[in-house]
C-alpha cells in the first residue's frame, strides 16, 4: 500500500476542520422567512407553530420540557434531563439544526416551505 | 450474461433516479392588497406568472366593483337606490343568488342585508361601540333577506335597506380566480385571500397542499392541518375582529335576527368545500347557527365538510375529513361528527 | 494464548474500564448529544499495536459490556456498541496502511467513525433525519479528541517498544 505522509494527513484533517467550522457558521446564521416550528414528542408531532407571526414571547409546557417561543426563534427554556444539552444549545432561527432532548425524546425543528403552504383563519 | 444484466439494471436505476431529481417547476408569486386584506397567490408551471398578473388585475377590478365602502362600487349604487330596480353585473348576480340560497337554508342566519347593523356597531373603525337597544331594534327592521328582490339581471332592495357582500366576496373572488387560472392551464396553485384559502390541484410534487388552521385562541399556534387538493378552506371566527366594552368582548359576526354578536357557542368555524364562494358563505352561516344547528345543516344539505371549535374546548370534525385533517397540539379534544345522528341526538365519535 | 497475553489483556481491559467510568463523570461542553472525550479509546489503540487486532477487539467488547452494566443503562450500551463497532472497524482498516508515527491519525479517523455511528443511532432512535445536521460539530469534536487520544496512544506505544510487552 502506498504510504501517506504525516504532512498530508495533517492537511486533510485541518481541511476537514475548516470545512466543518465554515458549515457551522453559515448554518447558524441563515435567516428564514417562513418559520414554522414543529415540536415532536416521542416521534409524534405535537405542535405546529408559525414563528414569524409571534409578537410576544410565550412558553409551551411539555411533560419533561418547557419550550420558549419567541419572534422568529424558538428554544428550550428548561428540561429535567441530566445533561441539559438542549437547554444550553440556545435559540434556533432556521431549519438547519434542530433542538433535541435525547433523554426525553423531544425534538424541536424549524421546517421550511414544505411544512405549511397556507393558513386559514383570521387575517394574515 | 449475468454481469450485463446487473449493469443494465444499474443504469436503469440511475436514469430513474436522475429523472425523479429533475428540475423543480418554477414557482410564481404575487401579493395583492385588496378587499381589505392581504392576498397571496402562488402558482406553478409555465405561464404561471402571466396568469397570476391577470389574476391580480381581476382582484383589483372585483374590489372596485364589490366594496360596500367605495362610493362608486356597484354595491354602493344598489344601496343608494334602495326602493328601485338597479341593473347589476353577472358577478353580483352570482353572489346574490348564492347568498340568498344560504339565507333560506339557514333560516336567516346568513343575511347580506346586515349592513345597517354592521355600520351601527362600527366594527373595525374607531367608533366601534355597543349600540343602544332601540338603535338595534330600529336597524333590525331593515335586515331581511326576504326583501331583496332579484329579478333577471336587476335587484331591488326595500326602502332603507343596504347590503354588503363582505361575507361572500372573498370566496367568490377565490372561486373565480381558480376557474380563470385553470382555464389558463394552471394545474397547481394556492390562493390565500385573508383567511380564505383555495387550492388548485396538488403541489407540483404530487403531494396535497398543507393548509394550517389557525388556533382561535393563540394566533401564532396551529390547531390542525388540512391536506387539500382542488378544495377551498374558509374560516370564520369572532377573534378576527372585535372590541371590548366594559369588560365584555363583542365580535363582528352579528346574528341577523338579534342584532347582537352571534352566541352559538362556537369560536371558529372552518368549511372545506370545492367551491370557494359556498365555503365563505357557509362559514359565516354556521358560525351564527351555533353547534347544534350547524351540524343539522351539514346533515341536511351536505356538499361540504367542517371543523367547528367550541368555546368549551371541543373540536368537532365532520367525518368526511377523517383522512384530510389532523389536529395539532393538545388544546382541544377532537370529536368526529357522523352523518347518522337521529333527529336531535348528535352522534359523536371520539377522535385521537 | 500465552499467560503474558492474557494478563496484558486483563490489565488493559481494567484500565479501559476505569478510564471509561471516570470519563462519564466529566461534563461535556458542546451542546450535542453523544459527544465525549473518548479517552478509553487510547487503550484500544495501544492494544492494536502491542497485541493484535483480535485482542484489542476483545478488550473493547469487554469494556463496552462491563461499562454499560456498571455505569450506564441500555441506551448507553446501544450508543457505546455502535460507536465502538464502527471506530474499531476503522482502526482495523487504517492501521494496515498508516505507520506507527501516524497512530494519531488512526485515532482521529476512529473518533470520526465513532461519532458518525452515534449520530446514526440517535437518528434511528429519534426517528428523525434532522440529527445529521450535527455532523460538522461532531467532526470538529472528533478531530480534536481523536488527535489527543491518538497521540497519547502513539507515545505509549513508542515507550512500550523497549519493554518486554512488545
């Protein structure tokens, strides 16, 4: 087998590191106009929310978690899981990365156009 | 021989995969401010943009024609000439005929001649207030759909009457637009006129249009989702327009018989029907009728499906929507309304 | 198998298990499920170079089973097993063509494999493909922790070269 030099390996891994970092930076900052958030508990869709229509923050209580719904953003306010990773993740504003509370099987994700196409009821 | 077969299959699979990943059809969008609301039109396919531009023109035209507040509209003309016959356009004839049929079937729960009452209450204006009982009594004299004389292509209102097509115009518009777009070869589009939604065909990928039903209590939340194809969904709810006086809430859907906001125990009525105009009129009619009479209407006449949300937390869904409506969240308990309920007894089936 | 080998395997398993248990107590900084330092992997790597792949596999399997019994639950077992399996497979593959001065790289690749396997399991458990968006985070974490464990293993193997364990 051909031998790969240490230097080559370093370059490859640094490259991978850079790509991942860029990916994260871009992903965290993409703004989305159509912001529909879906909250799944145990794989079942429990709530569908239109974040772009929120004018005042409010919370949603789940059996083991509390979700904070804000203007164009959503986050896990509190959870009774030991690692608290979902809470520390902070706010999400786009559909690229979901908030997941693995121990309690809760997933909050922002869905793009393919979620809701129109809304009936009340003035838009 | 075997190897060749595998290669052929692999190539076929590859081609199939490529074909399904073919370019997504172009989406054309147009936003129109008319009929006292924001209108979003979305259509797919070739020529969609041009068709939508035409649709926008039509909306402006209808707005001018049908508005009860615009001085030069046909409706204003009719109202000013109460007592005499006025020739009217096909557009208005169609709406009046449909409105009168719903009026008859609902025993007056729907009545386009409520304008005197609406103006009295002043919903949506700065001067919105609770009128004195005598004022309401006086206005009620002029509220009677039976006195709208439709003959040929003319209409005559009795003296002192005035009409508004506000509860049916958007539905009429969406129905007309839908037919116009289909005539232009559009097979996939979705129209949102305020809360009136009308879907043409399905989405370009073949899936049905997903239409959310806004929760009447918390505006940012969804109470349920419809999956529709070639259908209109229209919702009426008191929460759309109301004011508070002395701690009590007065909403804008008046009961034409009492002159006061309807108190049928419903906070939101959604009608799903293939005709947008019918859906619009029925959403108001059933809201005024209230839970029991609304279900009776559905059982007697059919031709549509409905979701009724009551003020005590129940969501009544007519059984035709079993496969196309899913409740969201836990705010309401869902019950299916079945066709065979006996005369007064309403048979419910618990949904999930 | 010689007594020396058995004893070595036993000792390494004990070390791996201890590291695993201690590591479970350290809180993780990154807000993503499944990220951990993976320090017990140092033992796996060392074992591959001073014993054999088969022996290293035994140590790994023992560590996973005992670790889940002592410090975890069935969920931890699932994740450990998935991560362990894929990272071990990657070690077997890469150690064939990377030299001893590159054990650090073997470590990086095995860490990447480990984390990728964990995301896959999490996606299955949560029944959601959305988990895969965490990949960039996990790759970064894997490169850093993998380099650390790999380098540690590399130094260990080098110093053990002159002892009778080699």
